[in-house]
C-alpha cells in the first residue's frame, strides 16, 4: 500500500505535466494545427530557464517568465511565417512540417547549449518531506500546484473571457468566427502564447530532479501525445484527464512491471513504461475508436 | 512515364503531335528510347566510373536500397492516402527476419531464402497492422502507427537473443554458394568490391519493384488505391472494397519495407534497434515528399538525394560551416544531416508539395506546349 501511494503521488505529478503538455497540443489543435513540435518547444523553454538560472544567476521565476516569452515568440513566429501559408492543406502536411520544425529546433538547441546533461536550475533540488511512510518530493508538490493554478486560470480564461470565447468560436468554425468579427490572427497569436506557457512550464518541471535536462526531453512530449486522443480529440478537459491517467499509468507501470521483487510481467521487458502510454492508447482505441470522451465524427459525402 | 496519376499533362500532347506530323512523333519516340538507352548504359557503367571516389558508390547503394522502401511507403501514403509514421518499423522487421533466418548464430539459411522471407514476414505483420488500424483515419492513423512503431522498437530492444539489445548485432551478408557479397572478387579486368557487388544486386531488385509497382497502379487494384485516397465513400459506392484495398496497400508497402530493411542492414552489416526509429520513418516520408508524392520515379529521386546528403556531408565535413571541428562546439555531422533533411522537407511542403517530379512535369508540359504551338 505504501508503494502504491508513493507511486500514486509521483504518478499524479507526472500526470500533471502530461496534462499541461496535452493541453498545449489541444489548444493548438483547436486552431487547426497538429503540433508535433511541442516537444522541442518544451526543450527550448527548459534550456532557456536552465541557462538563465544557472549560468546567469537570474531568479527562477523570472527565468520562467523569460522562457515562456521566448517560446511563445517562437510559436507566434512559426505561425506567422509558416502555418499561415498552410491553411486548407492536408492534415499530414501540417504534421510533417511541425515534425520538421521539431528536428530543427532540437538540433539548434543542443548545438547552442551543448550535448551534456544539465540541471534545470529549479530551487527544489532533491528536497523531500514525509507524510506517514510516504516520501514526497517538493518538486512534485510544486508541479501539482503550478499545474492546478495554470489549469484553473486557463479554464477561466477559456470559458469566460472575450478571447477564450473567441478561441472556442474559432475552433468550431473559423470562417463563421471571422465573419462575426473575431480577429483570427489575434486568436492564433493568443493560442501560440498559451502553448509557449504550458510547454515551458511543463518542460521545466519535467526536467526537475531527479530527472535531468538533455536533448531527449522532447521525446517525453511524444509519450504524452496519446493523452489528447484518449480524452477525445479537441476536448481540453479530456486532454487534461487523459494526461493525468497516462502519467499515473506510466509511473505505476514503471513501479510494478519488471523482474524485481513485488513486480510482475517481467517478460514485457526493460523500459516498458516508456511505451505504456501507447499501449493504453491502442487498447482504448480498439474499444472506443474516438477516445474515452470523444464523439464520433460525422462523415460527409 | 505515362502511368503516373498526373499524366494528364502529357497524354494529349502525343496523339496531337502524331496526327500533325508523324515523323516528328517518330523522332520524339526515337529520342526517348535513345535517352533511356544512354541512361541504362550509364547505370551499368556508373560503379566503374565512381570507384575511386569514396562516397559515390555508397550513395548509389543506399539510394537504391532506400528507394525500394520509399516506393513501398509511397504506395501507402501517396497512392492510397494512408499516412503512416511507422515505416521504419517494417524495415526493422525485415532486418531482424534476415538476422533470424540468415544469421550465422541463428538458422543460417541461404540468402535466396532470407531475402524473400524478410518481405514475407514484414508483409504478414503489415497485414495484421493494416487490419488492426482499418478503422482509423487521418490523424488517428498517424498517431496509431507512431505508437505501433514505438512498441515495435521496444520489442526489438528487448528481444536480446535476436537484436543484441542496445549493443546491436551482426547482419548476414548475401551469399550464394561460394559467391559472397562481402569479399572482393575479380571479373575480367575489373576488381569487384563489396560496394560494386551490392550495386548489381540491388539494381535488378529495384528494377523489378519499379516495373511491378508501375504496372500494379494500372490494374484494378492500383486504381482502387487511388480511388480510396481521393474519396473513400465514393470509391465504396462504386464497388471498391475499401477494407481490402487498404489492407492490400499496407501489405504491399510493408513487403517492400521488409526487403529494403534486410538489404539496408545487410549492407551496413551491423544494426541496433535504435536504427529503426521515428527519425528514420520521417526520413522516408521526406524522401517521397521531396521526390514526389504518388510517383514511383519521384520515390527513387528522393531516396537517392537523401542518401547523397549524409555521405557528402561526411566527405566535406571539414569544409562546411557550423560543423563541429574536433572537440569544439558546433553541430555533429549527424545533427547537420538531420537539419538538412528537415529543412528540405519544410521547403518542399511549403513551396513545391508535388516534389521534384512536379517541377519536372511542369517543365516538360511547358516544352511540349511550346513545341505544339510552334508547329501550329
């Protein structure tokens, strides 16, 4: 039971990060783009924060703000220079162009900051506290607090503010939205700014101790990718729930699957938790082809 | 050249030309055959011309080998419209099938068995995956194939007896009787290295694949592929069995992927599970986008170009900017290659989505139009 609770806390913390990543994916998806470059956005954000705090001695929170601004700017630039020419192109074209951006950003990031593993500069380090028999990392607690704050702010913004309503209208039908006077460029700019925010925060916490920051961080975003389908494509609440579920699954699998004591299914192999999210996705999709909370698409002839 | 989907561009030109001036059409046909003959001679002579310059023969070999896989992916993605990011997984299946059946520590069967088996086993797995993913479309299909490729990579990595885990393992070299593709031998005045031998092994295989694919696209099945791509529901209404067509495309593409993977690994003579990753799949997509979507010759052009880039970068690494010189900072040549193909992928998607073959067709149509106008 202790192990389970211990893993549960870790799983929730990872789930929060995945929820942020999935939210980033979904917000951009609502603007009509499937952004496979999300992983590199996280990478860039986390490297900026790490470089500012460690090499430049900037306070952690300010570096995060700078990181968010940097990544948001990157996203807005990408939207403005590339994606704006790509409207009405096939889905796969957009997938490939964002995959291309992902590669380019990743390579330039490591070229700029080197190939070595580095710390991300957060103030929590390895500090922990005890609740009964469970050891909880402060980094995990702050991950959850930051995530919940961001999510609450986002959903308030999304539901009640003028721009949030504009985003939802654009997602439903961007032509109709433009026709009633919503400025699409403005909406897209806000969208990419939100992506920059969640990507940077997600990236920084994903690189928090005991994990480290190196060029493979971006691949973790791909592990969170199933979350957006699991929760139903285009649903923000679904993405957050999907992210939480997948984070829990990954940590529980890493704890319980293996050849060690109290572990089962050793035949699944070393590192099975890294693909566990996709196994879950496949099983869910085989039963419910449109995700847990998704709706069936209507086919038009 | 006439079986491509966009042949509208050139089809009307020929009958018109022959009606107006039969001799001109004859001359045109003669010229075309002449060009093909020169091209064929060049193909045969090429390895002997290129022998003394290091990268040129490997470029051809990697290009021709990956062209087989690229044609496979193009049938799936370009002709049938099923966007998969798991193509490298099928290449891996082919490679590990070759190791299983042909490897010295394993069954040690003949090359004549393990190469076809690489295609067959990959095809069977493609059949399963095609049937499994039948209900997914567009984005869902892409993510599901991505997931299957991740899971497949996990299996490769953990099947240590076969793949050697992270350390990798040796791949069998083609041998028939006493003739091995790994050692040097002489043919008359020529010395044949491993590179030469692979070239003359792969070239006929690619030629067969090209002829078969070209012809397949003219059959009922090939038309069904394209009908499913263009409008699935309309195709179903016209009596195309959509499920069977999609599965057939998956099987065809994975058979070619398997053969390509076996040859690729065998040419490298060593492989580890990480080789068959997402990046490799993206490279194959890049090949067909740069070369030309839904075009057999486009697949080959793209494959050869993308094979040339890394080899040339290795050769000219000390002359290129940005690349790490010694232990200093900068890009490794591996990363530089990634940037190059990602960059060209983006450029072609943005500015020339029909690829190099699209540029070629436009040029050709323009020339034909001008010829016709000058005659009239």
